[in-house]
């Protein structure tokens, strides 16, 4: 009410003086519990000290020697506390621990001492690697590419449900050409698929559909961030302005989406209907579809708690990956027998 009056400067000063302003920080600072370090090539995110305050769950020698014994209410409380801390760490900067944490959380409701032992071991591993950085790369190219890796592990949970792994990153269109490209992680998830799947193909389809849904929302937001003006009557048109690619290691799904006209046939018509969502997105938003072998599938490490080597390699390469494709559609196991590494493209010999 003071604007335009003689007292306006005084009133503004009194209003501002009530707020306590912190110091302006740059290059290296902590934001929301995450250490942010700026470099010439982008940002590095980490939590180098966060897990130091998380203690292992004490287990007596007698309990240790009886891993099938049920846990006590106090131990259940401690399990939830430790796994909650690990889950937050995984969600912030360490996607490599998402699958192990998620699988342990699915088991603690009928938990035994074995879950305590495994949780303590996981905490030890996470502490040893908490110095690891998550790289957000500086991208010179104005037109980005949003890449999404989707994977599933069928019937991998105690209740018979399946696990989906989703990894979405901001990169450049060189990735689609098979080049080793810098990828900035935007979204990752290791979670339960909400309905029971009858086969691995059905689980892969559902995981891909859920991944495309997340990818659609991120492409929409990216269009707005880049200055685009959205018409509510043409949301698909807005999304089409930001290229997106969905990457799966399911030959079944890849073959389905490669058909000119999809039909509902066979025993899994629900999965076929869900695949139609992807087919429609390919037409309406320009979504590209790529197949990779399982060993080159980034999201594989988000579905299998004991197969983390893809994300380990991704971290070792400081956030670089490629789409590995060969016309023979060789499986990851066959490639290993041929002596090929995860990111090696040549299959000759």
C-alpha cells in the first residue's frame, strides 16, 4: 500500500529487513543435502559425508548364526531407518543402489535376520562409494535428445510381482548414431510393476509403457524450459519438438512395434493393448524405438540388485554411454562369449 507514497522507500526497507539472507555461494556449495561442484564441463553432484551418520544394525553372534530367525519390532524400526537413509541417497545421487534398496524394502515386512545382514553389507558398500559423482554435463547443442532406458525383471519380488527399471537422461542426437555420448541423468526409478505380469514379455511391455509416460512428461517440460509456448489443444505437437528415444532389450516388444499394423492376438492381449500406447506415441510425438542387448541396457542395473555393472561402467566413464546395436540382434550372453564388452559395437569375428 506504500507504493507511490513518500514513505515507500522506508516501508520497503522495513519489509526486507525482516528476512535473513544467507551468503551467496558459487562453484562449490551444498543444496538440499547434495554437494554441488561446478566445473568447466558442467556440474558434479555427490553426498560424500551423508552416510557417515548412518550406523549399522547391531546383531548378536547368536542371532547372526540364525539368519532365518524373524526380526523383532525394534529391528524392523532400525531396518526401515537404515533403508530409508539409503533410499534417499539413491534417489538423490546414487541410482546404482536403487534396486538393492528397493528389493530389501519389499522383504522387510516378513523380514528375518538375513535382511539385517544384507542391509548392513549394503550400507558398507554404499559408504565405500559415497564419494562417487553424478555428472550433469554442459550441453552446447540447443536441440537436445531425451533418452529413456526401460527394463523389467519378471516375478522378482516376494509376492510374485515384477520390478521395472527406468533411466532417463538429457543428451544429444549423436547418441542415436551409436556415438559414445555424455548423458545427464534426469530421472531414475526401481519400482514394483503395479499389476502381476504373466510373462517376462508382459513385464517388459508394462515397464516400457510406464517409462514412455515419464519420458512424455519430461519432454513436455523440456519444451517449456527451452522457451516453447504450449497450446493445450496440441500437447503432442509440443512434445514432438523435443526428440525422444525409448531403449529396450526386449526383442518381443521391438518386433511388435516394428510392425506396420499391430493386431491383438495370442495369449497376452492386455500386453498387446499396452504396446499400442507406444505405437501411438511413435506416431503422435515422434518417439524413436531402439533395441540393445541386455549387457548394454543401462536400466538392467535398476531391476537386478546383483547385476550393477552397467551403472558401475556408466560412473567409471563419468556419465557417458552409447546405444549398442547390431543387425544380428545378438544377446548379451552371446556377446560375452564372443569377447565383446558392454559398449563395444563391432561384432565381426
